[in-house]
C-alpha cells in the first residue's frame, strides 16, 4: 500500500510516517519511481508504534520494544527472546497502570470542578 492508505488505516499523518521512515523505525520499501510502499506487517508495526507513543515511550525505546517483538517472532523458541518479551510485558503493564491512575485522578479533578 502507499503512504496515503497507510495513513488512513492508522490515523497517522504522512509526515509522521515519513519521519518514522527517516529515523529507521518503519523503513519503507521504495518503488523504482521512489514512492514508499508498505505491507500489512508494516501497518501492524505502525499500529504498535502508535500505541506505544502515548505510553511515554521515546522513539529509541520504541525501537527496543520492536526489536524484542521481532526477536520472538523470528525465533519463537529462543528463551532469551521470550524473557525479553516477558520483561517488556511487565513494563507495559506498569506503564498502563500508571496511565490508568493518572486518568482516574483527572476524572476526580473534573468531578470536583463540577461541584464548584
């Protein structure tokens, strides 16, 4: 698919997708004419990136997360890769819990402001 379709599927801008290509986070294949083309796997990877950004991950940290996922995908039986993925899952769970806590606090603040 071309960048427009990928942008539509993911809700991300062309500019963001190009930036991720430029920094090596989502390298695109190029046609002979120089157009970026993407696969379904690229789309799934971009959706993962999109999910990690609001969790506070930097682009460098996202690179490490994707590498951990890629390692397990390439070698499902690799114990070290599985351990890395398990550690990643624990970290993601902790970050999600922190976000949920922050959201609850924001809801409490909004509710208290309604009572004023």
